């Protein structure tokens, strides 16, 4: 009988805030050290969204240890429903918190890992990020030499999505700006502290600058040409900042790679499978 992937859940705590957050890992218990892949979700996303657990199982079957986390202020509560429910925490999120959360996970995996040493090769560490998570993994790779390869799926090219002066003035006056979660129809708050964090940490959060000056790791920029949320032009924009990155534009592929939440299928969406295969081939070459 073939070996089945192990699914391991664990909790993280950060020195930057008091909010616990969850992570999990999928791997085949072969007793052989395997490359480690950390997957970072996007805005309004979470680690168990849609087909992400199937994605973890698939990468495990391909010979990777696949780890994903809930960023601490994404609105998911440890022991809660598994969906976005803590809107106050969501509103208090910012890009620096998210980068620090990824760092907390990497510190855990390196020093006090819940994963068996016999299964994990931390020296072959890659980050994959979807949408806003794609921007985050680029920024984290720029500041953390432990990261040996980076893959973006439908990544943003700027953490500032084009906030106008008029919007920021209104936002500052009101203290909060709301965005709708099209899936749940929730009105999600974003407090003005997000803008203040961006203004205080512009260089750390400047994707273009970090791509040009600091990212030396092998990089794959993967994007669907039918992306309805983050236009495919963002991938080309990222590529201009780092021309030696590999660029993979997938025809007919949308922002969520064919997935939806909840996902009732027992296999990956066809689009996600295609993205996963391109990613696997890249990581096998560079790790």
C-alpha cells in the first residue's frame, strides 16, 4: 500500500503581538530529508481556503514538505469556524505584521520545528505566495537569506494598490475604510494604521526596490492571463524589475486558479494542477 501524506497541525506565537496563529504541514513520512515549501495566502484568504489542503497533499506526493499558515491578523480564530470571523483583528492587520508572521514561522521551522528532522531539509527552503501573499514572499526573500527560492502565483506588484489622496484623507478622518468580502458579503474593516505602517516602512515594503536590489534567489513569476483580480500586467511589471526571473503566463487561468471556497472536489482544480506542476518543475531545478 502506498505511503499516505501526514497532515500535522501546530500553533505559532510571536514576539511582535499576543495573537496565536495556526499552521500545518503535509509530507510523506519516508525518513528522507525533503525540500521545504512554505505557502502564504492572500488578502481575505486563509490556509484552509478552497483546495489548499489538496494542494498540500499534492506537493507532499511530489516529494516536498508543504507548510501553510494563517497570517495572525487574517480574521481566522484559533479553534473557531475556520473562516473569517474576527473582523477587529482583520482591521488591525498590516504588511509588517504579515512579514513578521512569516519570519516567526521560519524561525520555528529552523529552531524548534514540530516536523521530524529526518523528513525536512531546511537548507532547501522555498516560499510560494498567492496574490497579496505573492508580494509578501518577495519582500520576505529580500530580507531573509534562509529563503533559497521564490514562486509567486498571481502576485501583486505594489503593496499600495493606488490609494488616492482623497481616499487617504477620508480614511484618516474616519479611522476606518471598509471592503466587501464578495464571498460572504461581510464588510471588512481596514483601519488607518495600515497606511501608517506603510508610510513608516516604505523601503521594507517596496516590492520594486527589493526586486531590483535585494532578491538574488531563483524566482518564478506565475500568472494566469484571465486573472480578473490582479491583472496579468502585474507579472510583466514584476519581470521588468528582475528580468532574470522566470515568467510563466498560463492561458485561460483565473485569479484563484479554478478554485472556490468551499471546494467539494477530491482533486485539484485543473488550473491549480497546471500551476502546481510548473511550480514543482521549477523547484526541482533550483533547490
